[in-house]
C-alpha cells in the first residue's frame, strides 16, 4: 500500500501550450524535447507537459507518494519517469522561470511520474475554446511522483 507524503496546489502559466516539471538543479542546457500533441517531451531531468490550450493559467496538483499511487478517476495523459539530482522539483513556466516554491521529493533518484488532466470543456471543442481570463479553470493537472526502485 502506498502513502501520500506531500501534496500541494500550484498555479502555472502555460506558454505556447506547454509548461515544464524539472529537477531543481536543472539548467537550460537540458531542455526536454518537444512533446507531440498530448504526449509529454521527456528529458532526463525534466518533462515538458503539453497543454491543449495556448497561453493561460492552470491549476497543478502535485502529489509525492512513497510508492506507486493508487488508481485515480482523473484522465491519464502519460506515465513516464524523471531523474532528480537534488531530490527537489519545480514547475517552470516556459517564458518566465519557476512557478512557486520548490517541491520536495525526499531524496535524489529516479521517480515515476504520472500526468493526469481534467478538462472544463468537451475535448472535441478544444480548437474553439474561448479564454475567460488568465485563470480560467479550463484545464487542471494532477502530477503524481514516487520513487522507482
């Protein structure tokens, strides 16, 4: 059985339909590759998360578990992994640097990463979505991390 050891809600600005989850010690030389539509771009120390909408603010719930988390009703986007040299990660805005405080993982190492997303609009309407403001609630992300042994 797995236990939730840390949870936080962060807000991040999506620029050009993307934002980044990265190791705290990450630098610009290690930019993750571009994702393809919904698929994330996975680098060794960072993951480029692709949004369905350009330039808006999203809620990102980050959960750190001591083992693989239980099933969730939130739609799965991707299962991948991230290596943390520092044991700390941050959410990075593509054009503005870190969004909020660092997120402790517990220790350096390899972490499973499950990316989930809920939408405030029907998927088939994604090209016609009208933004009502910067923080519009159109997308909410759940990022779940856990150590991989």
